[in-house]
C-alpha cells in the first residue's frame, strides 16, 4: 500500500545562537524558541508563491526571488528540475529582525525543509544545507552556515569549512563529553 500524499505541511525552524566564544562564523547552536513557522501546500498554479507573511510588520517581500524562504525553496526546486511545481507558502515570523537569533536563517531553513517534506523528502537534512545557506546569503550576502546548520540539524554545530560544508554536529540530547560527529 502506498503512503498517502502530503497535501500540506507545517514546520518550525528554531532560533540559533552563532559566533559562540571564539567560533566566529563557525560555531552555533539551536534553541527551543523563538522560531519561524512555514506552511506549504500544493497548488494548481505553477511555481512557488508566497501567499501570506505574518509577524513582519509588512517588511518582508512576498516575491520568492527576494525572500530568504523563497530563495532557499526555489534553489532546491530548480536543483530537482521541479521549479514549475505549484506550491503555496505561508511564512509566520515569530522572532524579531536583527535580534542576533538567526531570523533569516530560520526562514530559509523552514522554507526549504517544508518544501522537501511536501514533495516526499527526496533529500536529507544535510543535503538541504546549501539551499538554506543560499536563502540566508540572499539576506546578508555572506556564505556561512553558523546559523543555518544548527537550525536545520539541531544541537550545536561546528563548521569546519563553509565552502565544502564540512561540519561536526552534537545533538542536544546526547550526554557526557565527546567529539563532534
């Protein structure tokens, strides 16, 4: 028996703390809240459309090419050759801009993760990382994963190389001391 297709999915992407101690642009961790929420659903109209944005005071663009969540999702869909697939996206901002909590990273991660889930999860979380980074880079112009990686992977993340996306990850539920995976 085939699984039921997903018609709509809602995801939460947590805030992060980056630039931890001496780990400028290479060390960050996820926190439980606040965070951003993204809802995606299939649509009969081709392409990705952002239909709703709340919690932004009208500051964020609904144009997917100019929105961090949209950029991440579009790059992902283009990679899969599915850029014409009809998808509607809602973005619910639940953290302040410029707070140092990775607001743009959370939107970027939530956008690409939600679309990946909606279309059957063809890529792993780690494989989604470059698309999430592209979304965040569209907001700040920098290519680094210190907010995006912990938001996507959870726990604390050490980025050994932003170019190769080599990272070490330690989940929050692991106990004791040890090395990053």
